[in-house]
C-alpha cells in the first residue's frame, strides 16, 4: 500500500516550536471515520521540518489507516505538555514502501531513543502539514 505524498513547500516554524516537537511526548492523532465521526488515538510521532511531514508508525490494519484510505483524507496531530500545545493538520497518506518505512523508523528511534515495534503489516502515516495551531 502506497499513496503518493502531496508535493508542497514545507512550513517554517520558529525555533521554540521546532524544539517542542523534538521533546519526548506522545500526541493524539485524529482522523475521520467513514460515518464522519472523529477517531482519536494516542501515538508517538515525528516532525520533519525539511519536508513538512509528520510521520506516525502504525500497522496497516488499524482504524486510523482505514480512515485515511480516501485520496485527500486529512488528519491532525496534537501534542500537549502542561500548558504548551501544538496541533499540526494536513493531508495524510499511508505507505508501506520500504524506504519510507525506514525513514519513519529512523526518525522515531532518534526522537524516542528506541526503535518502534515492527510487527507484520508495518505502515507509516505521513501528514503533509498545511495548518499549525498553538505554539508559534
């Protein structure tokens, strides 16, 4: 399973926001089910300032992946630490491409100091961020 990434210019975030997005926190990923209801799940994620992508490692059979099956599906990730918070929103794509999985694992390992679980069916959700709320 591999959906092409949207091509776009990455956002430029200020240094304090970039630093916040490297801290060891969990986020909440929100996607939309087929019936229009929200699905929120706690996840670990990474921010790639160069490409403007949020990456979430997951398994291809999870509800969040099914929610992102339509072209142009959107997702939001929110990270909260005390009174500091940020939400990153954008178009999401799911991939099982080995190179994209490897990049997701590499970035996850760097942020969280250990590799993610790698069960059968590993997939990466990539969110091309086009809206930022919270810290600036």
